C-alpha cells in the first residue's frame, strides 16, 4: 500500500461492523472476482472512517487486491 493513514489508537469495539466487512469482502462464492462496493453511512463523528481504516489495516498483509476510497461529504 502506497499510503495508508493509521486508525486511531483509541479505536475500540465495532467488531460487528468489522465482521460484516470481512464477510462481504472475503466471500469465496461464484462472484468472488466481481467488483464490490460497501457503503458505511451515518452521522458525522460516528466512526465510519475509523472502521474503514481498521479494516484496511487488518488486511494490508494479505495478497489480495483491495482499493479503498473514502469520500467525505
């Protein structure tokens, strides 16, 4: 990964969201090679960016092609 900001050292919990991302992006079914998009939405300050960063950190050593784009609106 060329550049990856680190998640907060204070990040805690949110395991349900991380599990959902894990299941969604690591599915080995017949559609495993299709492009996948996952939308995290909520009010500002809810932790959406931190969830995405923590998920990316936990998968950075795997030999998979994942690109994460975080749009802040």
